[in-house]
C-alpha cells in the first residue's frame, strides 16, 4: 500500500466515523443532507482506492461533479496543503 492509498483510506475512515456520528444524532436540521453528502464522498473514496489498485470498473467511476474532491484527496495524499 503506497502513501496515496493510505491517505485515501485514512480519509475514508474519517468519513465513516462522521457518518456513524450523524446516524446517532437524534435531532439536527441538516442531518440527512449531510449523511447523503457523506455517502457520495465515501463512494468516491472507494472508487479512487479501486482506481489506484487498477480495479476500476464502470460502476466505480468518480462522477465528474466530484473532481474538486478528487483533487483535494490526491493533494492530501501527496502532502500538499489545501487552501481553506
């Protein structure tokens, strides 16, 4: 496993932890919207991990609307700071 894949897996773990926290919350206005965003981010991360391993299939393609997320994840894997 290379540094890039490790960064993707770390981010995936963080997304899964946040998703679990959202599931446990009782009342919050944006809870379900955030859960939807996290599901999309999780799917994207899994697709990027599969792509890095050469296991890309049509169903795992990263949607073009998530290109900024893909770039940020790639930069994180390279140790590049992202602007806030």
